[in-house]
């Protein structure tokens, strides 16, 4: 089969979880393809609008990026299936269209508090385009799948939940590398960890207040990892002004190769977000042998199973109590969580995705 994959979403200096999801999927697909007796042909595409960032685009070894300007389709050579990530299904005519759906958070009640009307309107238009154009949709969680079907008319047999995986780099064994990393970053030896953007959906403001209320903050700092933008600089300024900055560290965006050690060295992973379409950081922390707190909204409880402390993310007191329960999680539960996370593999995701390609090509809408 001739398969095309749109890697436009990976063209960024500081990759988000969605961008890394695309990278991991592609790498796992190519690894799977190398073991097939009848390997497929893969071609990788990127929108011409990202040309200035071409050095940041994920390019698998031995491949090249084919640039395109929508809605024009690079005709030579043709592909049987084109796969896009996020809410931007290709407008090309000819191949079967598959898209990975990460979330529908802009449609959820309360999302007006997380993002602007303009942003939510644009996202809704992209979701509608996905429902109109895609031959098959891969949802990253059952929560995301059911939300999409609730808001948009789409054949149920054409959307399937295929959870992502956890890189084998995330392991308790990486704890041995933590001292060198935290020394490089200027972090204390005992810390809790949050990883994410400054989006209101990530609920950092409530997490900050809850952490200060918790007993854990007496001998532990909270590391808030992620790009430093205007919103995060404002938070740092407020914490500095009220004298609480000493309880927190803001190391900025952490390189991918450093993330496993940063996770493994943490005393707890705190992720009480308001909505997640998949929640890969939850599984990465579990795989690292770290106790996890998650918000009881979106897919986070589904992904975490019964192996995390799950709290109401809108209740600061509940988050604070949950933080203390997370720090007190028994070693046996932490090990069960690690085993749970081990069931999420990129190999499994790639195999299921390849099945979708074959089905979509044979069952066009």
C-alpha cells in the first residue's frame, strides 16, 4: 500500500504532546513496516507555509519531506491513503483520508473559560471538516470518541479508539540519571512535577494554590515544566510579588531526551487538568514509577485506570488533599500503575493504525 502522512504539526521548536504523538506514531509505523514481508511505501508531507521552519519538521531517517500548498495535491506519485494528525484533514481528492483526533475540548461545556470565541470557532470548523471529509477517524481515547460523536454527525463504525503508547525510555531505571539533570537545571533533589503549556485548560493556577495548601509543600517544590510565554511570566511575577516563588521552579521547555530522567526523579506527578484528549504525561509518569494525581475530566481517568489519585480539578481544596494522598501512595500501587502503563505501547498503536489504513482504502465513503 502507498501511504502518505502529513507531518505539518511536528514543525515546531517546542513540540506539544500532540506533535510528539505524531512523531511516535510515525516511528512505530516505520519500525512495523520494516518487519512486514510486503512492506508499504511511505511518503511524508508538510504544508508549504511551514517552509521557514523546515528544520524543525520530523523527518524519519532515509526519507524526504514533500511540500504542498492546499488544496493542491502532489500527484506524483499517488498514494492510497493520506493520514493527518489533529483537526486538519487534508483536502486532497483521490486517496482515502484518515485523521487522528486528539480532543474536542473546544466543544465542551466550560471551554469558553479556556479559550477565545475565535479559537473555539476555528476548532469547531476543523471538527466539522473532519466529519465531512474523513473516511476514518482514529480517536486517542473512548472519551474523545464519544464526545466527537455527541457533537458531530459521523458513522460510528468509522471512528475507533486507538490509545497511544509510552516510550520505553520512561522507566524507574532513569532515576539514576536524575541527579545530573536536576543539577544542570538548578532544581532541588525533592520535587513534584507538572508538565504542560500555560493554557487555562491545564489548570496551573488552581494547581499552584492547591500545592501551597498541601502538606507536601513543606519539604518539596513544584517544578512547572513547559515553555515560558507571557502567561507563565505573569504567574512567575505574581508568585514573586507575594513571596511564594520559592516553592516553585520554572525550568522552561525540557528537551525530549531529558524528560524520562525528569519524570523518574520526581516525588509525584501532579496533573489536575480540566480536560485531556488522551493524557500521555499521565502514562509517562506511571511508567517512570512515580505516583500520579489527575483531574476527573476528559480522558485522564480513563487512561489512568484505578492507579492514580483522581480529583475534581475545579476544587482547590480537593486538589490539595489529593496532592497529599498522592505523596502517600503505597509502593504496591505505584508498581501496579507502572504495570498498567506498560500495556500502552506504540507498537500496538502502529499495528492498529495500519489496519485502519487497509480498511479505509477498501471502504471509501
